[in-house]
């Protein structure tokens, strides 16, 4: 991952915090979130992908979109590992402020009585 200067990090955080979308219920979301389409495809890049997700959360991108079809479910597992927080750089971040957007294959979205 590339190195970013602290003043650039602060500028990005400020911008993400200032430019938010307000939902009808009053919830504020950053205009920019994180997607996981190719995340989880390779074990050799897993740690870098976890670090990248955590860095995005640190910047204020607390909306993470994933789907069962992203890496055949591996991206969901990787996101879980990234936001786990136990002993990680992200442990300060309250999980209740993360917003997960997940898509399930329609074949599995059938309600059973």
C-alpha cells in the first residue's frame, strides 16, 4: 500500500466528514464507501486487502458493500476479519457505526415457512 502523508489523511477525513448524505431517518453516510468486488480472490493479497479496508474505515468510509458472489463468499469473510477489531489497529472503531450492505444470490433468498 502506498504511503500517504498525515496532512493528506487529515484532509481526506475532513472532506468525507463534511460531505455526507442524510437519509430520511436522519442517518448520515459518507458519499464514498468501499466495495469488495475483487477482494478475497487470492490468499496472497488478503493481508493487504484487510489493511486497505481498515484504512478506509479510519478515513471515515464506514459503508462497506459486499456480496456473496464476490470471491464466492470469501470477500464477506475478509471484511469480517478486517472489522473484527480484536487486537487490531481498527479496535478503536465502534462496530455499531459500520454500515454493511450485502447482496445474497436470489436462489438463496427464498423464505422458508
